[in-house]
C-alpha cells in the first residue's frame, strides 16, 4: 500500500521531471528511442504530466523536456497517453494443461509465441501457470521460453496442483500426510530456485479441492524467503463451488466469503503476499456480497495481512461460456469407458426423466444452476441447431416454446444437438455489474485477464477478455463510466501488479525502469470484441514496446520476440 510519505516523494519527482531538463539531455547522447509530446501516466496513480521519454539499451534513461535530443527513432505522441506496459498477473498464455505446440507460448508457431491478442492490448508482461497448473520442472519451461523467444515478457508461477501430484501421485483425493506436505514444501522451494515468482492454486478444481488450509498455508511459508506471491483461484466464487449440485452434494459447501477468509488466513500464517484471483460474486442469489468480501479484505489489510485481489472487467466468467443447465450426472452414460462413448446426453436425459424421483432431482438442480448463472434472463443461447433461438435468453426461449424456464432447459437438450451436453452453447452472465464496478474501484484490486492466446484466424469462441481486458478497464470503466480515474485504471495494470509480483523495475515510467511502454489514444481506445464475434483486436493502441523494441508499431503488429523470462533471481526483476 502506498504511504502518504511515498506519495509526496513521487509527486515531487514527477514535478521535477516535468519542468527540468535532465543532465543526460544537456550532453547530447543518442537515444535508441525518443517518445515526444505525450501525456505521461507514470503508473503510480498520480495525475498525468507532459514529458518526453527516452530509451537506451532497453531501459528508460530520461523523462522530461528532451526536444531536439538525438535519437535513432522518434515517436510523436502528441495528444496521446504514454504509460508503462500493462502487466497481466493472471494469464493462461501457458500452463500445465497446455499441450506444447498448441495454445501455448511454448511453440514454434509465431502466431502463438508472439502473443498477438495480448500485446495488441498493450500488455508487455504476462504471469503464467495459474489455477494450480504448471509444467514440471519449472526449469524446463524456463529453458524453452528463453531459447525460443516471446512477444511479451513472461514470469512463471509453480502450480500447487502440480506439486500435489508430484508428491502424492494419482492418490490426490484426500488430505495429505505430514510427510507429503514436507515433500511438497521441498518441491515449491525447488521451483522457486528454478525461477518461479510464486505459487498458484486452483482450490475449486482437482486436485487442489482436496487440500486443507493447513497444507496450503504451510507451502505458502516457503514463499516468504524469496519474496514470492501466492495467487489463488479460491474454493468458491459465489454461494457454492462449481462442482456443487444440491441433488448429490451435502449442504455446507464453501462460499465466496469462506474462501476469502481462507485466503486471508493463508496470508496471516505465512506472511506472504496473497491474491484472491479474478474476484467476483457469482450467482443472482449472491449479488451484493462483494460488499462483505471488501470489508473482510480491508479489515485484514488494516491488521497487516498482505492480501490483494485481481479482476477481469466483465460480468461473465470463462465457465459461463459453456453453461450446461442440466446436471452432468443426468447426461453421462456411466457404462461408457471414455468420454464421448456410449449413449448420447439426450438419450441419458430421456432415461432419467422416465424415473419420477430422478426427474425431480434434475429439475431441482436446474433451478440451482439457472440461479447460479445469473437467472433466466441472463442465460443466452449462442449456438444451436435452430438458429431462430440464437441470441435469445432462456426467458425468451421459454416464452417462444410456451413453457417455463425449467422445461425450456430440458427441451434445449431434447430438441438440440443430442451429442452435445445441453443441446447447444449457452453463456450465463452470472455477475452483477454493480459488484464488478465495486471491486474494480478498490485500490488493492489489479486488472488481469484470466485469458489465453488467440488469433483472429482461430475458429471457435473465446471470452472477449482474451482481446479486450485492458482497453475495456480504461475506456469503459474509467473514461466512460467514471468508476475510477484513468490514472487509477492504469495503476491497476502497471505498478500494482508489479508490486504484487515483486517486479522492481517494471510497471513505472521512471529513469532506470525497463522500457516496457504503451502509447494509446484515449479517445479512440475501445474493446472491439463481442460475445458473438470475440476475435477482434482493440482500437486506440498505437505503439507497444517490450524492452525498448516495438511489438505494435503505428497500430500494426510487428511479430517481434523481444520478451524476456522474469524469474525470482532476475537482478532487479
């Protein structure tokens, strides 16, 4: 957290830079890059100031009045914003579930390792291996990335789930023994020594779901000597976890509030920085709970716990994109040896509906899932054999078919694609805009995409956050909605994630920092993706430099690979 004394010092430095000619400019020295005439938003949250920015050997070497200074290249940023490159602290550009050569930066494909959808947003650094997933060992992933090159800088987490598998083998659906926890601690230390900058967890998923608070807190203790961070996909993001179905799971599943309390306690016990990742309040019956979550976090912060959060600025999640309102147990053939074998989801549903008791359980679960996905008016059909209902909400479909929403959910399967769970592709808008805005305005909430790699030539649907997270936060929530200032929005994606990750020379515009820079036109900045047509680059991002090299130049991708691997042992990293 910034202290008042720090703010005074930063303002004084900014004022000095804005009015004085640095000594480096008094003795003519050629710069590699000179960005002139722009309004500098330096990443601290302070108001913009007019200044030129000079770069040499991949670092910012001067900020101030530098007109006429010799340079190999000059970029006129008059009327534009010059900001630090954005840092995506929760990226799926790579993780343990990615197949090498597929949707991962560990590939020979330039369309992947250049990270086009990522750098086009102004992102210059990504932090990968989230939700408890990472390759093993970290040294091998690091070596591949360093040899092949990447469009943006990359920092790696070690996945708690992967560590759990390494220590426990396939027998992970239980509480770990003390001996296994000690083995996990050693593995976390190994990963940090190999360059990981922290540990991620996916406590709503296998195998993290079966861990205990004691286990995770013990592993987090290994982070503090390395000044490393713990980032968690928490056990729940609403009234209950994704795996919960009322028909088969006992009451008492963890809620978002339980999960927040656990993250706080992990930070309290370990002393590490802890982050509640992609924080939200999911489900129509849970809207408004952001207020309680915020109060808990701010009270813990006041007590000295180093707890933070990150967020993507959309009211719908990744799991919402393939919403299936019918419980999985009613669609899967228990006799099938492999997924896709056996009787179809439609056939299985018909068989279950023939049993009155099973039919009642199915309908009860559907009620629960509709509510969890935002309510019937916020569940929308995006793909379906009958194109007449594409774009309609579940409420609209029920009206068209002259039935209620529960029966409409059943009919979507029975009338739709028999082989596809749910009969088609639905998306739920499960979060309230009020909760999204309430979180987004907090000074301890960083902006992060939770998105992966994409290219406009790709087929299939992706969440718009893959292309639009960072422009949307600035343009929609700051410029248009006024939820926070433009300077605060920029801080949420620059110096704040740099603080969380321990990056000491990125996330700011100041002498000595790495020359990760973005030049954008605030008036033209726009997230141009839609949920029906998500593969579109944003507008208004004119130049992006990674370590002083252009990856976006005059609005066009250069396909350059100047990214570096940032590790826990990187000097100044």
